[in-house]
């Protein structure tokens, strides 16, 4: 059986958002509600601002 390269909607929304598209652009392109896109990317925003993810400032 052949695979058709199916992608999870959440993964596609994340990919589009990471490519630089705004939430409303992702929503329009995918034909989904902007609130759903927000719910998909909000954990990513939280993860990026966690202290262990932030680069420390080097001492002078």
C-alpha cells in the first residue's frame, strides 16, 4: 500500500506558522478557525519563552 504523504492538521498549522505566516494567514490558508490555530501554537510560544530555552547572556 502506498503512503500519500498525509500530514496532521496541527503539524501543518505549526509548519506554516514557523515559516513566518501570521495566525490569520494560516487560518485562511487551511480553512480552519483562527482560535484553533492559536490553540495549536500557544504551547509552542510558551515553550520558546521557558528559561531553559532562552540563551543566557554571556558575562563581560
